[in-house]
C-alpha cells in the first residue's frame, strides 16, 4: 500500500518527500481520542510530520475526515473504517462477536476469512496462526517491536538494568567482551592493524553492556526532527533542504545536529586497497565470526533472547566489515534528541522480550523453526548409530518423540493453508485424511513392529495412546483453556447448541468404540492364573475354600474361538462401519443442512478492502510440505517404537501411564497451544471445539482405520480395552457434557476438569502393567 498523507497546494513535492513517519502510529495519543472511545481528527501538522523515505515502511495513519478540513483541490483525505468496524486492541484483527446468536468473523482478506470460518466447521482442524501475510502497518506496536532491526535510536524512559540485561551479561556479554579484548591485543601486536585494535577495544566495552549505547557510521548527514512531536522519526537526509518549501500549517522544525553524523569521513584509501584490511580479515575477523555465530545461534534457540541474535548477526554481517574510522560508539542519552528517533547501525535497549513467542519466519512460528533440526538429529542417530555407541535408546526415544511436535505443527499449517484456499468439500477431505496422519503413523508403525517381534505389549501401548488422546482432548484441553481464559476474562460464553452437537457425537463415538468391550465382558469367559485358596494350596489340588487369583482376563481367542469369531469380531466390523458413517452424517448436518447452528457471518467491510492476499504457503507448497512431513513422521515413529522397549522396562512406571501421557499428548501440543490462544482471545467456543474435534476423529476415524488395516494385514489388533480405559472414558464424557450444559465457563469448571484428568493419570501411574508386558 503506498504511503498516504494529506497534501496542500502550499507544499511542494520535494518537501513531501522528506517527511517522517511516526513509529508509534499504532497507538493513538490522548488528544486523538474522544471521551466515547472514538478517534478524533489529528492535527494536520502532526500528520504532515509522518511520512517515510523507505519504501518498505508503510503509513498506517489514516484519520477520519474532519469537517474543518474538507477535501479540496489538491487535497487527498484517506478513508478510515468506521468505529464499529475497528478491531479491538487485545484481539487484534481476529474478532468474533456473538450478537443475536450470530458469529461475525472479521479478517483482512478472503483467505483468512475462509480459515476462520473453517475453524467453526465440524471436522476441520482449528488453527490460530495466520495463513497469509499481514500488513505490517496493521500490527500492534508490540509485534512491530519484535521485527525491529535494532537500528533506531529512540527515547527510552525505562530502566536499562533489568533481569534480562543482567542475564545477557552472564550468558553472553563477558566472554564476547573477553574475545574482543584478546583480538584487540592481537591487532595491536601486528602494528599495521592498530586501527582495528582500537575498534575491537571499543567494541569490547560495548558488548559487555550494549544497552543504551549506539554504533553509528560517521558522515551519515544531519537528522531533522520536530521537537514538538515526540513520535517523529528523523532519518539522515541525503537530499538538500528547500527552506522555501516549508508547509504553512507546520511550525518550523527544530534541527537537532548529531555530532557523530556531522563529520564527513576523512580521506582514506579505499577499504579494499589497504594492507590492514587483509590482516584484519585473516587474523581478527574469523575468530570474531565464530564467536558471533555461536552467540547468535544460542540466543536464537532461546527464542526470548532473539534481540541478542539480531545484534550479533548485524555485527557479523555489517559492522565488522566496515572501515574502523567510520564507526563511532556513543551513549544514546548524550545526544538528547528531544523525543525524536534517529537511525544508527546498531542500538539495543533490552536483551530479552517475552513476546517473542509470537515471532514467525515465513508464517512459521519460531519454536517450530527451532525444533526442525531436532528431526534431522533424531533420524541421524536413530538410523546411523545402530549399536547405540553415541546415544542410548532413551536419548533416541526422547529425540524422536520431540521431533513429532514440529512435524505436527507443519502438518497442521499445511492443512489450514489448503483448506483456506479451497472450498469446504476439499477442506473436509484434507482434514479427514491428513488430520489424523500424525497419530495413525505412530499406531500402525507400533503395531507392525510388535507383530514382527511377537511383542503383544505394543498393542496395549497403542490402546493406551488412543485412550490417552481421548481423555486429554475431553478433559485436559478444555480444562486448561477454561482456566487460562477464565483468569483473564472472568466468565466466558459459548454456543451451547453447537457444543451439544459435538457432545452427541462424543456419546455416539465412545459408545461405539467400547461396545465390543462391554459385549465381551457380558459374554466372555473369565480366565485367571495363579489361583490359590486361603490355606495356600493350589486350586487344582484343593477346590474348597475361597481363592485368590491373579492375572484374570476374558479369554477371547484360542479357548473361546466361537465367541470371538462368531460374535465379537462381527460386532467390531459393524461398529467400525457405522462410526465413519456417523462422522459423514455429522459433516452433512453441520456443513450443509443445519449450518445455521453456527451462524458464521463474514464482516462486509473486512474482506472487501484487502484483495490479492499473499499466502505464506500456496496449495501446492502446502501439499508438498504435508507429504514430506508425513514421511518424516513415519521415520520418527519407527525410531520411537524401535527404542521404546527400555522405557517400557522401567519397573516403577506403568506401561499404561507412558501410553496415555507421552505418546498420546505430545502430538497434540500444537493443538493445545491453539486452544489456549483462542481462550485468551475470549473465544472459548473454539477452544472447546479443538478437543472435541480431535476426540471425535480418534473414535470415528482413527480406530475404524486401525480395524480396517488389521483386517487386510493381521497384526493382532483387537478392539477390546481394559476396564480402566473403559470406565475412565465413559466417566469423562459424562462429566464434560455436564460441564457444557449451561453454555458458560470459568476457571473453576476448568479446574474441575484438570483435577479429574490428573486423578485418572495417577490411576494409570499406579496401575499394574498389562499382561504380556
């Protein structure tokens, strides 16, 4: 979007090209707001002070027309959406309004509107992150600060001695400063590199405590700023000022001479014609390059210290390759810019920013970017180090399980991107196929490995993981979202009718999945091992008196062939056919015949103004990433199941507990994060739908697919669950339906769900291991 500013006949084009834009245009000054919360017209001179010389910066200052400043000849007054179409500060641009039972979606473009609408549709994965590039000028000041290049000197009223800055000194500052000191001594010894020795000496003190200091390039010109307007950004000019072209409505700007920038560069030999340059590039720069690379890598991996990574990267790529006589280090407070901002090569005020969890790279969250190398590491040590010479089985298992987190994120991002750019039919198919690919890959891999190794324990682990996913999505995800959302918004409301549809499907799915288990317990033969009577005799030799039996289970195979193959197995196939049918009926009900239940309405003024949205991932790119992530997920699942046995052999941990926690909830971490973000935006409806959607897919898609896979390739998977799985799942469904009855939620209800979930986890932790493990 090109920069816009109100123009007057008294202003020349040359003057207009030298104006400055406000770096805090996302925040309105007190005089810009009326008592009713609306926006008054800013003074014209304030708007004339904000323009940009840089094409990449866009002006977001679009005030409403004022009766006192009507458009006239040569005057362009940009339009601004009315107050009722403005987005709230805390919810950014994704705002959902529940008025007259209608959900209004506001988005920047049509693709984002489709993504948000898909979030409310049954069977679609709920995704919070944007799938299109957001206009930078529409972002909040907090987010804009995250993408700062650390090259602006601005007024700073806070304290520079903070916990984050002190942590920087302990983690980075002291050893980076020490290396600079050693390099400085080395350059002084070479005699010819004395200028670089002086530069390293100054940088040594700078990197020990860089906060509030700036590095400038000499000869950058004079910065002009308006002393009256504290938000004006002054950029060194490279054009001549036309004093006769000063605007009439603007007071004469106060020129603030910048001492370091007034002095032109001295006459020296060209940079690449000096011997000292090559001495520096051979002796000094390589060592400092390694130091800054390590500091940059470590601070980037810590995420919240990304400003330190930017500072090291900028130093490595720019500052260390400049002539030393062109660099000047000064304290920002000495320049007294009277509230104006000027540009520098490097200027940092804080080493830590807790909002960097929002930072994205090409639309991908920074945590997913940082965890991607873990996938490569886990595959290398898993397939190359077969003899466990460099890493133990426990380490390989942990890295492989951790690799599932970023791969799940990429799969979710790909699904959301394709669904947002396609019609709902294509989106439903993509969500039904790839939505369960993470879990299905692990389940099938575990069943195949257990069948080949003759290890029946892996089958029980798969059942535990299925049950753990069900319990986590029914209890933990809604519970934690209610707690976090309730602490911020006190009480939250959701569409009880749409929640009722999900609850009904949960009842159907859980009843269908556990129907064969109930049937087997009603008609199966109970077989026990190691039965002894009260006197200590064996049951076969002494048949009188009470008996104490261990390892009791229902015999469904060898000794009871008729019951299993003639009654239970047909029931399993029948249920596995009916559950996907019920899922398809749910899709038709919520997407076609009764879509009014959700009453999704796209705001008219939101999509029309942003055509030609730039998506992060096109459909073909998203499909390619989905396929690659699925293949990598299969490889990581293979490594996980190969090295899970030492974990299962731990005597103090039940195999049930490992299945219902680690293997069940780790793939759902991206979904948990999405649910929490929805709850923080006061959209508890989507937070609840996140868990319900996954739980329904587990019962209605994943389990029938496992039964179908076992029918074609017998891996011994039997849809019979233990008693603990059965009663925990039934109790959880009943409880969550009771909680959802009134259509309101608070942190107390969320606490109740989480406490019940923790009680069930404790039951699994102390439960004896399943038979055969």
